């Protein structure tokens, strides 16, 4: 813990030295608070990820537990979780809360529920929502006609239920404005995932291992 504090202080001092003159040498308090609240990767992994099937899952049949654990370590070795950590911290908790709020709303509106494993559109809805929440874009190779009307619903029916603070958090994850130029971080990170794993799918490679997403019982469509 002590070494982390010195690391952050050192980074703050370096940034202070690099500030332009018109900023009077001041560093944004928000930037410092965000940096200091950022968990280490190890703490983040133990807080938000699991290599055990979530308790909420009900099927757990056959050799799936062994496959699940093997899949977790495969993603770990490929660096998938490190990329996810870089994308979400220090907003992981807020992001997960926003995600559950949005996905639950979509399922309620569709007349489906997370405890109905055979519900129509379940997998497509979950995949669409997860990709848009993480990266601000639809899943790669999503059916174009379906993507068109779901994107319209997303903008007009679901983003509108978020508070301004919640929308700002998603924007920080999706977009950065460094040195006056916008970078679409979400798209960049999406491409990184695909570079690491050519057959990358949010529903298979990320969501099953986030503890709080266990409520969606992704085993029904996992593999």
C-alpha cells in the first residue's frame, strides 16, 4: 500500500511539472481523486471478477465448472482482463451499477426476465447492451436491421433513463478529450480485445466473469 502511495505521488509531481503555464501549475482535483481511487489490478480482480461459477447460476451441469475455470485462465493469460481494467477503472463500480440498471430495464420492456433462460431475444439483447455499455458501439457482425432499430431504442428509451452523472461516467469510459482532441476510447479498446482474441465476444469473454453479472445466468448461452 505504501509503495502505491509513493507511486501516485510521484505521478502527481510529474504531471504538475508538465502543466502548461496558463493552468498556473494547478492539477485538477478530480483527476487526482480519480487516480488515487484507482484500485491496483490485483485488488480490482478480486473485487469484481470470479473464476468460480456465480451462485446465482442454476444449470452448472456436466463438465461446465472445469470449462468455466479453464476459460477464465485463458482470458487472463491473453490479457483480456487487464484491458478491461484499464478501460473501466476507477469507474468499475459505477459502470456495473449503470449496466444492471440499463439491462434490467431492457428486459422488463421486452417482457422477459433474467430468470427465464428460454426467453426470446435474451442473448441478442444482452450482447447488444453489453457492447454498447462497454464500448459505445454495437457488437461486431450484429444483424444490421436489428442493430438499426435497437440503436434507436438505446438512444431514445434507455440512455434517457440515466442521470447526467451516469451519462458522464459512460462518456469518460467511451471518450477522452486529451489536449483538446477527442479520442473514442471505446472503439480503441474494442479493437484491442479483437487483436488479442480474434473470435472475441463480450458475452463469452467478459460478462460471465464479472461477479455481479452472474444474475444474468450467462451459462444458458455460454459456449
